[in-house]
C-alpha cells in the first residue's frame, strides 16, 4: 500500500514539495527493495530539493503557540 500526504495546502506552501510518502510492506525484504527503488527515483528527480518550506513547517509544528 502507498499513502501520499501533502502539507502544501494546510500550511499555505504551494509548490514547496511539503509532504510524505508512506509505503506499507508485508515484510522487511520487500521494504528494503521498495526503499532501494525509491532512492533511485528520488535521486534522478530531485537531488537537492529546497529546504525553506520544510523549515517553515518545522517551525510551526514545534512551537505550541503557532501550532
């Protein structure tokens, strides 16, 4: 199972690639193979993604008053 979450809308960070991609695997062997493939895909697409959007999300989620 693959689950994708985007945080761009709820944080107002459109175009910042803020989110998570989860893979649920039946065993560690499959998980290791999936991870190997994902690393190849990610490396070819975005070798150095921008960090400022992730830093904004981190700041908001780690500050009780802002959260």
